[in-house]
C-alpha cells in the first residue's frame, strides 16, 4: 500500500527507482490533490510559493506550499520524500501540522499541504501596532518553546525560525511553528526562488561563522532574538550581510573570544582581526520592563549565550521562573486582541 512505503501521495508516474505503485493508488492521490481548491497567494517563502486552499468536500482550509525544486528535470530523490513525509508524524499543538505531501513526478512538482493559520507573528505584531502585552509575549514565548522542545526531543530542528514562520491564531491565542524539518530536507538557499535574500537576522553565530556541526541550539538562539522583537517591535540584529549580522551581534554581546565562547577560534570564518566590542547590558536594548520583566530578560540572556551547548535547552527554558505565574493549563486557549 503506497502510504506505508513513503507516505507520499504520488500523482501520475511513480518516483524514479522506487517500487512501482498501483495505478489505482495514484489516481486516488491525484483525485485527493484536486479536491484542494487553490485560492489567493499567501506569500513567498524560502522554498516556494504558498497558497490558501479549501477542501471542496469538507470546507477545511489549508496552506498549500509549492516547493520549487532545484533540478526540475531530475525529480525529487526518494530520501527527500521520505524525510518530508516523516514530518507528517510530528503532531503537536504548537507545530503546524503537515497534512499531506503530493508529488507529481511528471512535471516535477512537490506540494506540501499544511494546516492553515490566519496570521504569522510579523503580521500579528503589525496588527497590534507592535505593542504586544506582557501576557501575550509570555504566552507566545512559552508556546514557541513547547513546540521546540517537542521537535528537539525527536531530533528535528528548524534552523530557520523567524517571525514569518511563527504562525498565530489570535482567536484561540495559539502559536504554531511552521516549516519544521524542511531546512534539512531541502537545504536553505541563499536566495529565495524570487531572488529575495533569505533573512540573516535570526541566525545563530555558529552558522554565521561557518560552523558545520550546529544543532538544536540554533533554534534557541532564534527564539532569543524573536522575543526582543515582540517587546520592542524592532528586530534585534537586522544585519544586511553576514559580516554586518555578526558585527551587530558583537556590538551587543561583545566580540567573542575563548573566554566568552570556548572553541570560537576554530570556526572557519572567525578572524582574530575582528573589531573588539565589549558586552552591553541587554536592558539598554530591550527596554519596556512592563512588557518583559527582569526574569524574561534573564531567559533571553540564557538563550543568547555564545557557546551553543551553554545555551538553555527548550525543556529547561519551560521551567524558567519567567513562566512561574503562567497558567500552563490554559496557555494557547485564551483569545488575543486582533
Ligand atoms: P514560508 O514558506 O513559511 O516562509 O511562508 C511564506 C508566507 O506564507 C509566510 O510569511 C506566511 O504568512 C504564509 N504561510 C506559511 N505557512 C502558512 C500556514 N500554514 N497558514 C497560513 N499562512 C502561511
């Protein structure tokens, strides 16, 4: 049975080199795909265009992501398809559900069908005039960490977390992380297929310095940069090139050396000639203690540790005193202003 092999719904011809699939199953998959009626374009992501779609029978909404494939004529390797379809098994209230994977080998098109969310964090912050309340910031931070903790415990990391792929349902007060695991399946390009530069603002310093061994701590770094943006409305490190990104980080956290970050000198792009900045106080940059108290600031500091394995892990972050007065039973169920 086709879904037990790869979990991928294949329309038209079978995947090259894969076992032949029953013609009946392909027709089913093709019919299943056609039941999603494509609507307006929602945006352009790292991997391709995103459309809203409505299921013609159930009326259910979905976000249909058309993956732009690098080598259109070569088709998708079976390993990529298997890797992507494994993500369908990842069920968590704070992770956007991958409902289905549709692959059309004939025209080399791959579609990922995701649970739909009304807002991404960027749009939601804008709709609130960039003034999220203290409770909202705490709830969003907790839910991000909850989703991260779940994925990390399954050895899946995101690598490219940013406000555009943090999705929000204000009617329920729920936050969900999108695009989990895709960076590994497809490798993040330098530019999107529309030649837009992929943002560096949330990228961990070990990646920027050319490290090859990075892992789950890169996602904690991203959360550590997203929280200040929820507080101030401004990105924390809005670099316009890799070096500008690094220097923006260094200006706040100090230029890393072996004291601040053991092993930094071994990273491929580290230069002893980097300008030397001293660490600054986070509160100078992340003001508004009424939106983020000192405990919240301490949590950020632990997320923005240079040494990746000194960075707080998601599971421990959920136990941080910043969340002591958060009602964990109702988090993600209380409507938020729109
Ligand atoms: P991405 O490929 O995740 O960067 O998506 C590009 C844009 O499409 C995002 O900025 C979102 O606004 C939108 N988008 C992505 N996934 C969804 C989804 N599941 N529901 C609603 N909108 C989405």
